[in-house]
């Protein structure tokens, strides 16, 4: 019985570790959606919910309700009335 428990425990541990390793090898490519639960490939960094090159400001946007031109949204920053938040960007609904 003790050996069965040990074999079962090792099988579960192996399965959990393989799932963890698989998730770490699935990185987000340049321009893809990212957040705190995902990571970008190579030297790309997650800025304004998109993977971009380190040190660039190409995808940095203001929040949708800001006075400057903005299109970004999240759980705490909602879109203007009549717009919908999808993939952290505001779109006309």
C-alpha cells in the first residue's frame, strides 16, 4: 500500500511539473496581449498590455477617459460610455 501511494504521488508530481514547464515555454510573441499572468518572448517586455521591444514607447497609450488621446482600459479603468473593453483596449460597441 505504501508503494502504491509513493507511485501515485510521483505520478501527480510529474504531471504538475510537466504542466508548469509547458506553461513557461508558451511565451507571448511581439504585439500579443500580455498581463501579469503571462510573459513575453525573448527580450520583449509587457507594456500597456502588449508585448513590445524593451526601451520603446511605441504602444504606450493613455486611459480611455483621460484628457489626452487614450484607448487603454482594465478592471479599474473603464471605457467611455458607448465603448466596450476587449483585450485591454476600448472599442465602439
